[in-house]
C-alpha cells in the first residue's frame, strides 16, 4: 500500500513538474516576444515668408524613420499664401529622424524617385522652421506641446501635457486637451519653448468658473489662473501668442438655455402670472446634453445672479405657484428638479395692503373661535 502511494506521489510530482516546465517555457516565450513600439500624432512645418519651396506647384511631405523602418506622410499641395502646415502620422516604430521633402507635383505619394529637394536629416521634434533655399536649407526645430502646471502638484509641477497639435483660426500652432480641475486649484501654462503664461480667454458663461490670470495680455508677471467651479475643461493653447482659451461645453450650453428661458418664458420673475412660453422652454431644455442638464439641475437659483441663477429663480417660483406646469428640468437620470422655494398662493393673489389686513383679521378671528370651541368642550367634559 505504501509502495502504491509512493509511486502515485512520484507520478504526480512528475506531472506537476512537467506542467510547471511547460508553464515556465510558455511564460519565457511570452517574455521574449517584443511588441513593436508605436506612435501617432502630428508634425508642424513653418516656412519663411520668402520661401521658394512652393514654386511650380510643388508638393511637400515628411519622411519619418528610425534608420530601420520608415514612413511617408500624406502629400500637401503648396500655396504661396500658406506658411504653416500640419501633417498627421501613425507608425509602428519609435521615430528618431525626420526629413522634409519637396516633391514633384505629379507625385501621389512620398517617394525618393520624384523628390525635387529636401532638408538634411533632422532630429525628431514636433515642429520645424524652414528658411529659404532648395536643398539642405537652414532649419530650426521646437516643441509645440505645452504643460499645464498646477498648485496641486509638488513644486507647481506638471498636471498634464497638452499634445494634440492643430492650427487655429489665426493660423498659429495650437495644442489642446481636456483638463480636470478642482475648486480653488491654481494653474499656469508652460510652453514648449520655456515661456510661462497666465494669459487666457473664456466664454462669458464661465465668468464665475475661472478667475485670476490676465485676459488682456501676456507678461512674466501674470498671476496664476484659478478654478472656481470644479469640473473638466477644454484647453486650447496658442503656442505663438501664449494665450490659453478655456471652455466647458456643459456650462456654455446651460448658459445658452438660461438666456433663452429668460427671454421666452413669458412671466414675471416671481412666477405670479402663468408662463406663456413654458412649452418652448421645455423643448429647448430637452435638446441639452446630459452633462448640461446635470449642470443646470445642480445649479443654485439666484434672482440677482447670472443668467442661469435668474432662470432657476423664475422657474422655481413658477412651478411652486402653478401646479399645472410640467417640471421639465431634470438631470441625466430624468429626476425632476425640486423647487427650492415654497410660495404661499394667498400672497400671489393679494393686490394691496388693505386686503392683506382683512385676510389676517379674518384668519385671527377664525383661530380664536376654534380655540374657544375646544376650551368650552374641555370645561363641559370636566
């Protein structure tokens, strides 16, 4: 019996060992498998105002390589009125070198056979400036991506980097991205060329959400920008003017609806009269995104506040005074917003002070009569 157990144990050990060996071999096999590194993004090229690369309708593109793999960007037809171009790329290797190429206008893709002119081998960087000249023209390179520096990071360090490259309406390189901010968080931009900036713009709807900084000019003395309402904002940073545009679509859309409501609701601010534009205001509200609805839903009614505060104050008075009105302000879960006030219908119908006095007197007499009845009943029972 003991011999059988011993043999069984040895067999089990052998099987387990074999299994472990297979497992280790499999894991080692996976460990030695190297996945190709990849990258995607955009490149910017800017030409001197007196450039000659675009003569004869030439096309331009970029050649990207790591000396083993290579990639040609798409071609763009030149224009004497355009000095700045953006090229997107998506590659399966880590690039180390970049060459800008001037192509024959007959070319349909990048290739060396139809090359007319080129820069020298350049280091890998997001942006390149090309001076006038045919082959190997004078060039310089710089980083377009910019850092958002925050008071919530040690030593006012980097919170996030804006690296989505584009060209804005002014024709300047721009980087953008979404940034989540906390209430009272302070921040500034650090451009790729090392310039700090607290210069920014924003929609009027964000007047209560963003403060500090400077909205008029950039200087080394600009104070930090401050977040007053926590949330996720859209940042667009012009890398030439160093101006940051801050937006937040839910607040902007909520403000737009509030402006519509205040203009079209068709009742006074106290909600005394039955609103004539209630249905149209409800229709416009239904068009808002869930994020915008949640923002409206959670905002504070204030008759002396901003557009949204005033709209909510009127809304609260109206639904409290008129039970027939549909409470159309709901959040993303379709929960109706409760009115923040309680309106006494009597005060809505009183037209002058003498009527109010009469109501108070009648009410006082009624209360006294009821009190006398209960006192008489108590004595009778005694």
